[in-house]
C-alpha cells in the first residue's frame, strides 16, 4: 500500500512540475523545476527503502569489522544523506533562480518567456 501511495505522489509531482515548466511565466517555470527536483528526491527515498520501526531494535553493525552486515529491516542511510544534500542544493538553486528572475523583470519589464525570446 505504501508503494502505491508513493508512486502516486511521485507521479503527481512530476506531472505538476512538467505542467508548470511548460507555462509562459518565468516564475512558474522556476517553481516547476523546483517541484521536479523534489519529485526526484521523493523517488530516490522510495527506492532507498521504507521500513517500519527504529534502528535501535536491530544493531546495524555486528562484529568487529570482519563480519559486518546490514540487517534487512534497515533503510539505506546513504540514500537519505544524498537526498538531504540534494534538498539543500535545490533550495539554494531555487533561490538563485528566483533572484535571476527578478533581475530579468527589472531589465525587461516582463516575465513572459515568449516575449523575452522575441527581443533582440
């Protein structure tokens, strides 16, 4: 059941991001890129494994370096670390793109992408 909900959420986020990406307003294009980025993060988290329970119930590392294995009930922490990094970078890039959009508006008095392409 959880996989179906996550697949629907990822699909809806990608659809919404694509819809916004195809708009004429530059701000909506930026938000479309941000939503697609977050949809990719949700997808990576879903593929990393979602488990119930806590990590304290099962030891992650057993032995002293020669017999190490990860139990089946534990989600992969590497995926979570990579997604956390992607969220921070995505936030910074979205803020930068919004500042650039403001600068475009100051220079051209419009945020319409089709009008910006027609100017020389």
